[in-house]
């Protein structure tokens, strides 16, 4: 240890050998603050369903990325792990250098876990604690070691969806991750109804799987991916010929534009809805909670005839993940 009692490099290496059980095998950076990580565990992972999540961790002894909020780690915590749970994504298609190049790659046919992660540089407010995991994670690359918890869990699941019914998945940012896993599984099962993923982000550069979605739309007529933006020039400058306004999921749904782009009414009689991402988009209000001025998708869907999956199974159900 050093003079203050913190682990020195020799001890940090021993701690890594003691606590880490997986390796980053691929890192794909989309922007400075957005990346896809593929992590291979030393031991086979337990079987899991698309839509579930698992915690990953790094030691407090790991360095933080420059340009992120400083963190004062007390000595007594300097040998502990910091963990955060992430929904498991998937590559959707096997890589070109894979023996199964170009084939569908659902989560049960790959030997690694893929995550779609945003770097959180600072706490939400001046009083917030510094983000603990991603400032360390974004300093790691291929070949670096990491901890993956053994338990994969979560109740944000596909359930039993008949082959001919529609699936509408609405997400914001990296909330798309479980939807990628779900959609790939549905396609691998031969789903016949429409499979729609609509993801709202600030900029086009925030879309991490565009080429995969494009290829799936080319192959499967029932598959539709809608990348929606809110801060591109076409969203902000009314004088542009391609002006579309800010493409928030709520307004896209209530205006009928979403159904128009999909080419289907997306009615509760034959459509299952999944929501993941920003809580403001989801719009969950706990019993007795204050109703926001701008409603999220839950009240809008209920007003359109959809209902919570806990009430009645079948079409018209809504499932949602409190991602943040």
C-alpha cells in the first residue's frame, strides 16, 4: 500500500486477480460518451431471457477517466468494488469474421454479453455523488478485466406473444439495449407480426446499431426501426425543407405519426408495447405521486386502450423497465 493506505500497483493487480471474472473482448466507441462493450465471462453464464439485466463492476482502486467529476474515495472503500446493473443487449447479427457471419445473433447463441453504455461524467446536480462506475469503465479497453455478477435477473420479458401479433418497443438512448435482444430473439423464432423499435435520441450519432437495423429491415419485411432525434437541425429549424420538429415518442404516438411511419395502426387489439429508458418518457407515477405536466407514454397508451401487463394477458399489454 502507499503512504496514505491506498492500494499500490502491486496490490491493485492482486485485487483484480481476486475479484475480476471476465474480460472485455471488444469495445466499439460511437462517440466520446457512448460505447458498446462485449464482455466474456471466465465461466459460462446462466441461461437468461432477452430483456434481463446483470450487474458489472470495477474496483474503487481503478483510475477514473480524465474530464470526469473527481471522487474522494475513503481508504476503507478503496479495496471495494463499485457495481451497476445494465440491461443486456446483443450484436443482432454475427460479425463478418465469425463462422456464422451475417446470421441472426440472439443472446442464447453468443458466448459473451454485450452492453450499450453511456459515460456519465458528472452527477445530475452539484449535490449529487460523483458517478462511480462509467468514469472507470470508459478507461478500460479490449483485454482488460472486469467483474460480472453471477445472477442475471429482471422481469422485463417478452412473455408469450403469438406469432401474428405486433410488438412495439419504445426507448430512449441506451434504453434500446434490451429491445435489440428481444427483437433478435423474435426474428429468430420466425415472428410474423410487425416488430417495431422506435428510439428517441438527441443526435443521429447517438444511434449505435443503425447498420444492423438497416440490414434486418432489408431481410425481414415485418421489421421496422425508427431512429428519432430531438436536437438535429431538422428538429430545430422550421425553415428547413426536411423540418420534422422534436421527435419525442409521446408526440409521435399521439399525433399518429408513429403509426404512419410504421404503416400500421398499432392498435391495442393486436399490439404489445414495451417501454425502456428515461422515466419521463415512461411516465410511471407511483400511487399518491404527483402527476407531471407533460405525460409519459403510460397514461397516453392507457388512454388509447392499452393496459398494464399485470392486469390481463394478451394483446394491448404494456410492459416497462425503470431503466434509470
